[in-house]
C-alpha cells in the first residue's frame, strides 16, 4: 500500500524489527513436534503438557512482540483471536480428562494466526506517516472522514487519539513526544491507497 503524499506529512521512521517473532516461532515448531512424537510412540508422555506450555509461551512471545511493533494491531482480529487461542492452549495443556492433542491443536492455531500477522507486519503492510503537531491543539478530522473514524481523545496523547475500523482498513492516530517536540502519527493497516489530502481540518 502507498499513501498519497501531502505537504507536512512524512513517512514514519519506525521500522518493524522481527527478530524475536522469527526465532520464537521457529523454536515453537520444535516444541510442538516433540510432544506429537511422544504421543504417537507412547513414550515420555508426562512431558507433553510442559512442552505444550512452552510452545504456547514461545508463540505468545512472538505475538506480543509483533503486536508491539505497530499501534494499529490493537484493532486486528488476528491479535484478538490469538489471545483466545493462547488461553485455550494453556487451559487444555494440563487438563488430564481432555485429550492432550487439544492443547497442541490450539498451539498450532495460535501459530498460524501469529505467523500471518507477523508476516504482514514484517513486510511493511500498510502505511505509516507522521507530522509535527502542536501539543495544545485539539484533533479535528475532515467531516467526511468521521463516518468511519472515531475520535477517542482529541488532546495530544501517546495513547490512541482516533481509530478507524472498516472492511477495507484498520487505522489509528496517536502522538509521540521527543526533544524536537510533538509528532502526530498515522498508522494504517490496509492494501488500499490512503489519501492524506484534507484529512485534518487545517488541510482542507
């Protein structure tokens, strides 16, 4: 996806660092394979719950690390579903009256969801822009955008200031503060072109 450039907006310098998700996902493949072999052979099955736990934790770390790369991922259904799979994997890992394959199944589903989210994040899916911002200024979006944007907090904040969730895109606005001042960030997770022209009231 590309954005239509508008004066005052700059491509964000934030780049996803995917080393942790890469290594933890790779390691989880091994910790999921061993318990399957143990169950099939009927040997060392007492280690299966612990390996299932380790697998879920490794993939959970990968999901958390991926989530921390992009603010917009707080809206992503893959992250939400991944948290559910993580909890179910932990729940079934040590439940003796359920099949041990259930815990491994949810680990595998968690792996698939996490891999898909991490793959898009590492590929720079979507677009990220930033612009200088007056910390005392209230956020106002062009009226046509309000049909699919919700202003959560109009004041400059490091938390979410505005969110957009449609079938075509996920997007958030937030501020960061550094020695140079305040920056307004736009993080969009979508394949579509995002037009910055007239996005804010002062740009119209």
